[in-house]
C-alpha cells in the first residue's frame, strides 16, 4: 500500500467547485491585491483566532519580519527563540541585524522550555518568540509571566498552529501578537505563499498595515520604511473557502493521531505528548524512534511517506556559526534532531491507511 505524507490533491478535489467559483469572482472583479476579498478574509480570521485584528501578508516569514519591524527591533537587539524550528523564526530576527538567542526545548512537547528562558535574558533582550511547534501551543502562561517581569514583548510564531488552543485561548491570541503561515502544506493552506498577523493592539495593527505596503498603507505618503508584504486577493479568496472547513480537518487529524497513539502504545516509538489543557491540531504527527534514519529508509521502501522536522538545530546551521554556539549547547534540541520522524496525518487519510502506517512502524521499530 502506498501512503503519501500529504495529499493536497485529495483536499482540492473535494472543494474544487467552491474554490474555482471564488477564484473566478476575483478574476472577474480584477481587484487582485488587497481589496475586498482580503478584507473579508481578515475579518473571518480575526474572529476565528479570537483577536481584534488580522492583517493578511505575503507569507508566514514576512509576517514575522513585519512584526519585528513594527515593534522596532534594530541591530544588536536580542530576541529569544527556539533552535528546534523552521528557519524563518530566527532568520527573520537576523535579517534585521538583531541577534537570535537560542533556548532549548522541553523534550516531551518540542516547544520552548520556559525554565531555560530567564538565564538568557540580558539588557539587550527585547522580545520572546515562542513557536507552537507541530500544532501544539507552548506554555504561554509561563512565558507571558517571564515577559511581564522583564518588560518584554511576546511574539507567537503560530505558523503551524492555527486553531490550536491552550485552555480557552487560541494560538495568536495569547501574546502581544501572533504570526501565521498559509503555506500550502499547513492545516489552512493557500495556493502559494501567504500569511497573517493577529493582534489586539490597535497601534501595532495600524503599523503593520502600513509596513506591508512600503510604510505608506497604499497612500504614496511614506511615514516609515516598510516592505512589500501584501496578501494577494486570489489567496484570500481560497483561504476564505477553506477556513469554513478547518475545524473539521482538525478533528480528522486528531482522529488519525488517536489511532497512532493507540496502535503504537507500548512500543519503542515515542508518540507525541500533548500537555494537559492543550488542544493540538497536529500540523505534523512527530514521533521519536531509535535508529531513525534506518526506520525512515524502511518506511520509504514500503511506500510510506515520512519526513524529518528538523535534521539540524538552527544553532548548528552554517549561517549562524557567527553566534558562537557549539555542539552540546542545546542537548534536547540536538537529541530531537537525531530521533524525530513525522508520519502521515492529513485529514483525507482513510483509517485503513493510518492503521497500515502504524502497523508498519510497529513492525520496523518494535
């Protein structure tokens, strides 16, 4: 049996007529950049995330960059973040000449370990950027308290976590501001790059709206220096269609994850641990396995899609060597990079496919 890691065609075919209708409306109107379709999606997204504002931008990376620009991050400033994450988290910090300060993860959740943050705070620290990795929210109460005690801003990197909850609060609503990615492989995926910024702060929202159009807000009078971070209307139209189905897709992912949890219980495979009070959306279903590379190869040979998120911590990446980190500085991050393996969990999977993957892992790993 062949099982893909992700099948975007399966999702599209179920929505093809609705999506094509929305795209045709944009094409007929020829309002292609920002405009009414973007404004409609922004209103829907703000309601969904539980924030006052949602600002559509060109990608999740640009969402992070725009926010950092909006809060005035400058060369030499420090921003605390995890090393076990997608490159954009730290890359957006470094692009402004600021310094990403890497903190190790909690080994059970893969998220930033709040207990290790305090030691990394200096007079140059301006913000903390936790990542809600793999669809599970970080310990925001603890992180917010540390930020409050040290007069720091909290930027949620929720690129993998739209709809995830900690208690009654949704991702993007727990910090000063939250950033989303709508890359096609995300739970809510566009037809290309797209992203959003969510916040309850009026001033920040206004600044981000100006920054996304070269600091002018589309008026040709430039108050600040920004970038070109606009969301295309075609992407917004597609996202509006998909947003209506998002919670159903979350539930399907959670059902698939529950099957894995049950079948793999008692084996050498360590299944994801969801912290009490968290509601994960399983953007990925990431296990830990011994002899990971061998297991990965055997699954691939059986036709089972799988992936490693992530094979190398950012603190060990060549481009960040100038920061002076060395092997052993973040032991939990480094251990995770050697053990993690993601299995198919997308909503359109059939139960027999999930059980086949789980049984194969059980057979290979033991």
